C-alpha cells in the first residue's frame, strides 16, 4: 500500500498553505472578532483556481483529484474554518453534485462558471424545522407545464447572500409514500424573482463566515434546472453529503493540526516552575492526544479520498471519517485552550477561535449523533448501499486534465 | 610581486564615506609596513584624496573625471581592475556597501582574484586572508579564506572595524590616473537620482527601536523616532501601544504583529510579556530601557538601563551622533 | 525575448542552527527557495508575459535543487536547467560565475539574466556581479523597478536603490540584474504549472557540456569551518552610571563591541 502523496499533491497543498498564511491569516482573527466576512477571500480563491481544484479542466476546473481536495481543505481550515466552508458548499455539496448528476447542458450552464470561480455556489437542504430529519422538509415545487413553482424557506445556508447558484431541495410530491420519494433537486439562481436571502449573525463560531437564509416565494424554475429526476432529490441530497462531509472532515484534520501546532509552539515558549511547559507530563499528554487524533483523522480522510479516486462508493467511510475528525477537532480545541492557560481564554491567541469553530462541525453535515446511527446501522446490517443511478466519477487523469 | 594593500575609497557627492576609513584602518593593520594605496574615483574629489592621506594612505591614486562623477559599475570596475593589475597589491579592501560589494566583486572577477565579502573579522594566516562572516540569518559564523595566488579581495561590513583617525601631520603623494573607458564606451547612463529618507520596513531592519506602554502616548514616540533616525533603525511597538492608538498597527511587533529578527532590538518602555517576546526574541542583541527593574524584558535582554526613558533616549541619541558621526 | 532567472535552494533561515564541535553545521536539512528568488522568478514570468517571450530557470547544484527549479516551472517558467559537476563541489563565487556564464552562452539568445538580491543563507551577492563580468554584459544591481524594456531596441531602464535613495538608470541589453522585494508581489504557483512541474524532466549540464575544464572552475576562496556565535550569557548586564549620559555612553560602547550598530 503506497501512502505517499504525489509531487502534485504536495505542491498544490503548499501553494494553498502559502496563500492562506500570507493573505488570510494576518487579519482573519480581526474579521472573526467583528463577525464580518473578508470580501477579498472569494475573489482570490476564484482567481487562484482553488474553487475548481478537482473539477475536470474541460469543465473549467484545475483537473486535480479528490485527495487534493482534502489537502486543500486541510490547509484552508488550518487558517480558519470559514475558508473551508466555502469549499464545502461551493465544491463539495454543489459543484460535485453537478459532476455526478448534472446533464451536459447543466454542466455547461453551472459547473463551468463555478469551477472557474466566476459564479459562486451554495446548497440549501436544511430548514428552520428540518435538520437531522431532512425528509420532513416543507419546501414545495409545484409543476406547471415546463416550470416548477418553488416555495419555502431554507436556513443555516453558508454563502446564502454570496452565491449565484443554489442547489435547493423541495417536495414535488408532499404526500409521497415513502415521504423521501417526494423530494426533487433544483438549481436556482439568486437573481430569480421571488428569491430573497439574508445573513444570520450571532453564531458561536465561524464568525468570519457567511451563513444565512434563503426564502423562495413563487420562484419559477425551468425544468432544465431540475437536477436529476423528480423524486430523486433525496438520493441526490445524500450523495452530496458524501462530498460535503468529506470536505468537513478534511477541514477538521486541519483544525486539529492548527491546535497541535499552536500548542507545540506555546509549550516550547511558556515557562513554569523553571522550564518550558512541554516538559510537564500533563502537557505532554495533551500534545500526544492531538498528535494521535491528527494522524488517525488524516488517514481516515485520505482513505475516503482514495475510494473516491477509484470511483468506489464511500458513504460509510466518509461518514466515519467526518464523525471522527470533527469530534476530535472539538477535543483538540478544548485541550489547546487548556494548554494555553489564561491566554487560551483570550482572543489574543487563536485557540479559542479554533474551539468555537470546531463546535459547528459536529452539528452540521450530519451531527455526530446521526453519524453514530449511520455507523451502527451499517454494522448491524440494517443499512446497505444500493447503487445510485449516477455515481461520482472516478478520477481519470487523462479525462480530468485534457481540454 | 604582490605587496602592500590597496583600498578603494567610496565617495558620494564628493564626501568620502565613513566606512571607507574603516577599510583604510584595516589595511594599515594588515599591511603595517605598507605601501598602502588609496584609490579615489569621482569628479572634483581632490579633498577626499587629501583626507585619505591624513587617514593613512601612503599614496592616493586619484581618478578625477566626469565619467566617474557618479558611481557606475562598468567604468569603476574597469578602472579598479586596471589599477590592481598595474600595482599588484597583495590585498584589496573596501567597505561592503552597495557599491563596494559590486565594484570589488567585479574587479576580483576581472583580475581572477579571490573575494571574501561582508566580513566582521579579518586576519592574515601565512600570507592568505582569513575572515569571519555571519551567515544563516546571523545564527552562525563562517570562517573563510582566500586560496591560490594573486591579489586578495575583501569587503568589510560597515561598523565592524575601527575607522582610521586623521593625522594632520601625515603626508603622501597623490598620483593622477586616467580611467580606461570614455563616456561613449559606457552603456549605462544615470538619468536621475532621488535622495530620500525612506522609512525602513520592520522585517528588513537590522536595528529596531520599539516603544511600549511606558512611552505614555503618541508624543512619547518622538524621542524614540529621533533615536531610530540616529541609528538608521525602523520603529516598532508593543501591542499595548498599538491598542491604545498611539502608533499604527503596522509597527506592532509580537504574537499578533510582526516577527522580527534584527541585529539590535531596543525595547523602550516595554514590559516584555510573552506575546511580545514571541515577535523579537531571536534578535541578536536586545537592549531594554525601562524604569521598572522587575520588568520581564530584563530577563530576555542582553543589556539594560533602568531609568526614565525620556532622559535615557535623548542621551543615547546624542551619544550615538557623537560616536558615529 | 528570453529571460533567464537564476535560483538556488537555501537552508530555511528560520531553522534552528547548531554548530558542531568539528566546525560543521546542522540546520535540519529543510530547504526553501532562496527568499529573494521568489521576486526574481515572478519578475521573469511577468516579463515573458508582457513581452511575449520565454523564461528559463537555472540553478547550479545537486539534486536537492530540483525543488527550486520545479517551483519556478510551477510559477510559469517555460524550461528549467540544472548545472552540476563534481568539479563544482567546492565552488566559490568565481567558479560559480564561470559555470553560470557558460550556461547562459550555451542557452544562447538571452536578453536578461535576473538574480534575487543575494543568497539568504550565505548572505552573499558577489556571484551576481561576477556573472556579469564573465559575460561582459551590463550589470544593474538592487533594482526596485523595471521602468522600460525594449527587447528589439535592446534597451532597459530601471529604478535602483542605493543607500542614499533611488536612481533611474538606463542601459543596453543584454544585462544582468538583481532585484529587491519592491519590484513585485511574488506569484503563487498555478495549478496548471504545478502539474507541468511535477511532470518535468530537467536536464543536467555538466562542466563538459559547458566546455569548461577543472582549471576554469578552480576556486579562489574557500569555506574553512563554521563557528558558533559567542555564547549569550544568561543574565542581563544592567548598565550603571551617575547620569543618563554616562549610561548612554557605556551602552554605545557595548553595542559597538557587539558590532550591531
């Protein structure tokens, strides 16, 4: 088994690391403190091609593989979670859905400009009353000839006020039996009549990130913008999570690493009882655990990425990686704050921001509780994967890299 | 036969640079029996030639020509190479200024001599120059030596060697030399020169003077800036001073500001909390000026003065102006 | 128009450095592209873009230099060349300059050679000026801005930083220049460039390929050994004196002794 990353992987990772460190890191704590979004970030990520990193060149992307996506997310979240959230919704949940389920026309209309960074993408499944139970969503899509009329309200939508294209889920058949077969996926654009968006403030974490709501009032959506078939929306939404979760887990790996790196630095600088605190055993314990969590979480994510590269179904493996990495990122945040003592309690050091950011990831994209149910059901045989009508394409270097 | 020393004296607007006298001093030390020749290039630089003699040159080769009025690489190298080939000095010295480094490297290449650049210690071992110079961001010293025959070239780090003092009773001869390149053989033309007192960036600075809470207010940075001017230093600040609005954030040194690694860091009215230390602890020499003898900064500093910074800073500025000129 | 940028991988100056008892040095072997070269590489890529030309990145060194060359390709250089030969193992700036000049002549049709201001690890720049002399080309050092460049008329005009300020200088091409941080904002590698760099096969030119024999590459200076900095004593030296003036004078003495002024 070859665990080495290729030269391309390493160079791409280094490039994103340099960008995030040089251009974002110096001011991100400030934006976070003000609960404001740095408006330079999206255009820069677009300019550098990061927003299309693993999309084929022929669809406007950079032609790198799924493992590279994980490495990019790790480096982005190491600086701040809000950077990785962009990748999660723009790439993981929306663009990769188009790659998997979109028609050629839909790829040209949406995927190409998104991969080029000319349009920003988001994903709207969650509603005020529907989170862990997405099947109970209330948004509706009434068909009238060649148009669907969409109504509903989506909440906790990252990039809601920034996105051009939003992948939304609504019920074309509110009375379907079973209920999940009534859900259909649509791409709407924020400039459609009847679409309004707004920002949500007052979050515990990811304060430098854009989170908001999307309201649809009699929005007219042409059938060309329906993704997949009527009644297929639930399967599409779940497959999107395979990719969204992947980026969340990969980002959490970066968050654990950030906690570890900051803690190591502090442990070598701070002196108590006449020596650097890294010499004290209970401090060593915290460092040791963070190291372990980083190693394990990273390997779980890379395995999931490898499966995606092979074109193999990876729902369970990605889910367990997301669950483990995000849970451990919260623990790493707690340990890092504790290790920093009073300084960990102050925003003069970044670790309190890491902790606050980490707490979001164990809630969204399938809470840790949902993840446990998933793993148990696979293990108990109550859940198996049935083949999907469209699968995420395996990474093929020639296809991805040629024009 | 190679013997004696040749020193290239740099001048700007007719004024010889202080660092040139350090090179001349080193030449006299390495070649006490002489002859020590000074080479002066420029236009209307007769006075500089006279001063070179007062400061230790036995002979001054004076090239006073319009083509040499301002430093340019090609004519200066051509002339110095010509001089070295004619006089065959055992060692050739100059200060490691921007021009000095260029001229000496170019000349060494032309005559096929070895070159040691920007040295802080210098000696002769068995007739061969041996020098010490800082490397790896100033974290180590490299001992280097010339090998082979021929003239040996060395440039000296400014302020690392003592300047030779003028002796009014010294005399010597001034010999006129002709530069080999006429103006139309020189491709490089200087179109304009703008002398500026530009602000030095913190991360590039070799000397930083930083102010903290003890400075008391934006006006408190006044004496600090004067000291910085006298030192050619950049101005830094602790987070306390920046948060209080006394100085812009771009001057902040520390955990949430800039990390700096100058040769000399003077912390004025800064207590030295760990977040500030994180930004400057790798400075080669740290000086702390604070009225509180218990301030943590004194544990990190190499030298300290306990006192009122508003008395110490002006005294320090004055002392520097006197000593450095 | 053909621009050549010269680069080198250097030890990361942020690394901890230990001088061993035998005069050798240990810095942990982590190499970075010479920080000044980021500006040189970016300038080469910008120039080739603006003048519809090509950019070559070149280094003198062993296999550990590959990364710096790949970095240059990833930013946008068209080709990379590595010069190496056992005869260059103890090279001083003179031998280095001989090799680089020969490589430039072998490349042929070069208009501009760009160096970063100095090698950060050795803090030396003499190789730049010596390359210019070996080629017999114009040398413009410490360039803060290229104001004009005409490859067909073979002219160049730059702003150069000197101790006292800035000079505007015009000269002829071909030229050798060294650049400062003011000259541009370093580019990141592009993803397309990264892919190209990863796939690149970089040729190695030996002394024989350059038509140089061992005699031509004889160094004139050598590194003898490393020395640790004088040990920093633990306790601070508080400067005493009857007056602020007395303390100040003593401090200035100390600082001159430390050679940090």
